[in-house]
């Protein structure tokens, strides 16, 4: 129950000002919305109660923030009195900034929500949609239960692992229940028919699991008290929804039952701490590797910091990952024709008659001259 | 035969001052 212990915001709660039946300042006679998600559950005799609603609009909303994204399974609300004749169930995926309907419950689908009643023989469309179901029935004890399963609006056969549409359908950060029309009042546009009424409920449950996209097996409270996934597979974020900074050798993907889709670390031979993903390289590699190392250190260069930058050459006696794997060419300022040596052998380009790895000696049959332009001349 | 390394002190930089390396 993702709603357990979470704060519920009710647009109307009785007791302010106090009446004989309800006094918000007296714990024995208060009926706060917190009762809906407290641990007391159905065993608790206390109910949340709205203010008396003498005239339309009779909408009362109950909003519960789940703290992070969850994958819903069901939502239920147990009423203490006769359940409303019309209820809208909404969800938010962006912490309450926008809302989309999950389902409607009404004896007046067209009148209250402009919708046709849900077809009894299944969904018409290929994807999940918010349908209008019959209003919850009053129970013999005078209460009633509103119950919604995410399967109720979803075509059979969709698999959560393979259906992004279904993944989107079940994802919610907040749940809102709009009690639209009280029971018994019929068409509330008829002012003559209206009598003071209040909604009353005892338990709100939001069945679901912490959404971690398959990359965590548990959720934890962070230092700010926020619920977050304990991410693995090289992922991070509240929902493990992205790869960690250095783990971008291939695109982030949701894990499935068959494949973890681990975010892979870039291959930088221990010479870089950052990398970026390049989709074109990823495609060219046959969808195997798209990471490009950034800021190669230790005089290395290349996509994987796998060769030496200009002016340096590979020391064959050291491993590629060694911080001294690349040695400076050290070409002689007079004997060499340039400063860049062969990156593999370290051989500098020598002027005529000059020899040596760094071009620092005259070749056999040559001797040093006084000219820095032609430092070695043939021995007479 | 191992030749001696080039002796920088032997070079005459008179006409090549702009090429002279910093030591």
C-alpha cells in the first residue's frame, strides 16, 4: 500500500468551524483526512468526513502524493456512508503538475463525465484508457467500496516488460479521487432536490510497487526523507531512469525479466573520468558501443584514450592503462626535423645525417657542423 | 660505432637567432 502513512489533502474536511458532530480541534471528535492512510485501516472506527455540502458543486477531492513514481496495481477507497454516485479517479506522473484520468465510476457517465459506460465485452481500443464503470454499490452495513484495478482499463495480453504504453498507464506519482456526486441526490443540477450532505470514508489504499524500471530490488529513504530506488546495473535517479555519468557506452533501457540491460561503463583505459554517448558510433558498431571518452589524461587521446596524443609515443614496456604509458617524444631541437615522433616506435624525424631515436647524434660517416640547419655533414 | 650526442655549444646561431631553442 503505497499510500500508507502518506499525507492526504482533502479539499473539504469537517470541523472548522466546529459543529456538534465534528470538531477539528478536538481529537475525539475530529475526522481528518489523515485517517484515510493511517495504520488503523478498516479496524479503525474513525472516518474522514467532509464538510456539509449544501449546494452544488459538490465536488470534493482527495489527493495523496506517493513521493515518487510507483507502478500501480489497484486503488481502493472504503466509504463509511453510502458511496457517491459519481467518482473520478485521476493520476499524476509529474508530482501533481498535470493530471490524467484513470477511471470514472458513475451511474451518470454521460451527464457527469461525457463518456459512454464501459463496454461489457472488453475495450474497443488497442491501448489502456480511462473507462466509466458503474458506481460502487452500497453495502448492507451502509458503507461501500470503490475498487479499481489497472487491468480494468487495459486490454488483455499487454505485457508490462514489452509495452511502453502499459508502463505509462500504470505509472503514477500522485493519486486524486474526485467525489463528484453524492449518493441519493440524483441529478444535483436540480436545486430543489439538494439537501446538506457530506462524504465519509475510512481507508484509502494505493496498491503498487516502487517504480525502479527493473534496476533495483528495493526502495530506500534518502537523507532528505525522500523515497528513492536503490539502483544497480549502472543506473541512477529516483526511478533508476538514467545511466550513471560514466556508464554511457550504450543507451539506457528498462530491465526486463530476461535481460538486465545494464548500463555499461565507457572503455577509457583508466585515463578519463567522463564520457558521452554517440548514437551514430553506436549504430556503426552494430549497437554494441557508443561511448566516447572525454578529457583523456596522461597524454592519451582517442575515443577510448587508447593511443598517445601528438608529441608522445607508447612505451611498450607499460600497460595501456598505466598513467605513464605515453612518453614524450623529446625530439632533439636541432637534430630533429619536427617535434612529433612515430606514436608506436617513438622515432623522431631526423635531418640528413642525423640518427638516434631523438635525432641527437650524427650518423656514421657524418660529423657535427656549426650550422643548426644542417647539424651533421659528411666527414671529409 | 656510437657517435657522441650533438653538442649545442658548437652551433653558431648568428644567422639563425630565431631558430635558437630555449635552454
